[in-house]
C-alpha cells in the first residue's frame, strides 16, 4: 500500500467499494440538522403569525425597499415641480405645500407604527434566541465543570500535578447564574 493511494482509493481518485463516501465539505451532520431545525422553527413562527402581523411585516418590507424610494421620489418630485409651476398646463393645487406636508406626516405616523410592530415581533424572536443561548451556555458551563472535575480526579489518581492545581477547587464548582447577575448589577454604576 503506497502513501499516494490510501486504502479504498485507486488511481484516478475513484473510491473503492469498501470506503465510505466522503462527507460534504464544510458541514457536519449535526450542523446540517441544526440549520434544518432552525429553518423549520422560523417557518413555523411565520405560519403562526397573525394576519395583522403578516400585513405589518409586508408593509415594513416594502417601505424598506428601493422601489418605495423611487415611488416617493416620483410622487414628491412631481408634486413639488407641478406646484412650483414648472410644468406647463398643470395647474397648481398646493402652492404652500401644506397638503404635501400633511400627507407626508400622516404617512410617517403609519409607517413608523408598522415598523414598530415588526420590531416588536423581531425583538420577541431575539429574546427567545437569547434565552436559548443562555440555556446552552449554562449547560455547556455545567458540563465543562463536570469534565474538569473528572479529569482532575483522574490526574489525582495517576499522581499528575500541573500549574493549574491551585485553581482546581474554583474551576470544579458550578457557577450560579443568579449570583453572577446579582454581581453584575451590583457593580454597574447608577444611572443619572
């Protein structure tokens, strides 16, 4: 067996019948499963959204697009140019631009409301993800603490000493998240 042709490989790069097919580059099966689960969760959240939320999201999505900008440039541009009297044959209907200002103000009120509705929905989803992140971090910290205690016990049994032995008592203790939050809050400066 040569170093150029590992078991199962033949010249030309083809795999032999006893080698497993190569994994696709970049993603493990766990990552692919997690991505699929997250996409499915987002799809379910979109299905569960109320009609009002869907409408608000669609309006917000459109108002945040370049076609929306182009439409407003055309309408406002025509309105201004026509009411300045620069288009022959088109009578002025809003010489002081009060109607245009009122229309823009009312539109801004409604658009900002739609944006706030969408932001509230996105914030609720972000809060769920933050809670999930916190739970995973706490679980990982707990598991690392237990693994550290196990490795420390194995090192003690084998008589292995390291430079971190002095810190092991602290490292092998579980962290109480509420105590950490209390300490963070206690050390933050008071708001003015």
